[in-house]
């Protein structure tokens, strides 16, 4: 293949999947420093790339797919790297007739792993490494660094936190689906056992939960859920001494800052998704080994069996002990 001078990388959603494409973009730019590396995603996820210095231009999916196709054709790309591999990306490739490299999703293996609970069918590589296999023919090399997130502006901690909370643990208490979230009482148990100040991070959807948690724990907790925007939330994560979170976008983004991380897993599993903490120096994955896990790839609105043991039986003491370790 002729060395490309203008490359379009495509991944439409979601937060975790997109953040794990950042090592691919970075590695492409290192391999082809004079090339234009561009990215196409949905408007809702533009913040993940809008400040990325390895990117020449960010394109956003138009409401009408044919409008996006026209833009891509007009830009005269040499190569498309399709890291989504769905119907829309197939249409784009078909109509633009631009040479393309396409990510292999291993849909059948994942389906078998989910339905038959056979670990032998789970992906044996991290999602980042599977993405990078897509560009293997370009001699792109994995540089072994974490994912990237570049803040939109400079912030100061005292904009958000009192002086008592400068050396804190950030606790991400939100997640899109119920089966990814730890119950409030379990979060309270963890918070009460941690020796450091705690900052609760999440959106407006978990503000009521955060209010209950902070009322139960007391002044040790500062509740920022729903009080700061996404970029500010990520800044809070970047300045934390340690991070606790569930299988959710903010937790995956926190990997960009290489903070000691506790990830808590309920109905989903990192093995099925291939999203174990990526190039983080210090991490601990908390989960309960149950025959019904995983119950879904992306989470559900309720436990299918009604018991929710995957979260109710989480051993909070082990999480507290990990967070309180002095060497962290």
C-alpha cells in the first residue's frame, strides 16, 4: 500500500470505545508524521478528540449519512480506518470507494462467551491492541502509553474544592445502566473506610444518590455530581491521588492520567469487552465470580435474575484496604 497522506479514522460511539482509539491515532501520527490524521464521530462525543494534538481535523456525523459521505469524498482521503465496523461505516466505504482497513469485531465469539459463559471465547487481547491490529499492515507500532485525553482549558483545584480536599480520592458513582452501579449503601461503606478526603464525580442523573451518600458520610465527602461539566469532571480525575469507578466512560478516561484505579464490575466483565485498565501502573478490579456473569455486554436496567449479587456481594473491605495502602 502506498504511504497515505490523508487518513480518516472512524468510531461513532461510545465513550469507552472512542477513548480506546486514541492510542491508534497517536501511533498513526508517529508512524506518518507528515500525514493528516482525521477522525469522524458523533457530535455527542466530540469532546473526546476536539483538543487532541495528534489530530489534523475532527469531523462530526451529519444527520443525513449521505451528507457525511459527500464531505468525505470531497476531502479526498487516501485511506479510511474503520474502527466501528457497522452498517453506516459499510455504506460510507461502499459509496466513497476509498481504500479501507476495518476492525474485526469478533461478534460470534463475544455472543458465545456471553450466552454460554465460556471464557475461551472471550477476546484474549485488550481492545486497544485489537484496534491496532487493524493498522498492522501499515507498520504502526504500539508505543505502550496510556489512552489520551486533553483538557479543553486550564483549571485550578480551588475553583472546585476547599483546601481540606486537595489530596483526595475521586469516586465516579455514575454509569448508564443499573447493573453497572454499586448500590448507595455499598458506596457509603467504602467511603467511610477510606482515610482520605473523597470527591464524588458524576452527572445530574446521580445527584440524588450523591446527596444521600454525602449526607451519610459527612464532611469527608465533597459532592460535585451535576455541579461541574464533563471537562471539569475529567480535570478533577486528573488531579486525584486515586480513582474509584464502575464500567463507565469517566472511569475509562481516567486511565489517561495513570492514577491508581479501582474499577468495580457488576453485570459486565472487562474480559468480554477487552477493556481491562490499559497501561495503568497501579490498578485493582473488584468483582464477584458468579455463574450468571456477564449478563450483558453493556449493562441492563435491572438484574435479570432479581438478586443483583454481582454488586450486592462486592467485598468492600478489599477495596478500602487497596485504597488505603500507603504505597499508592
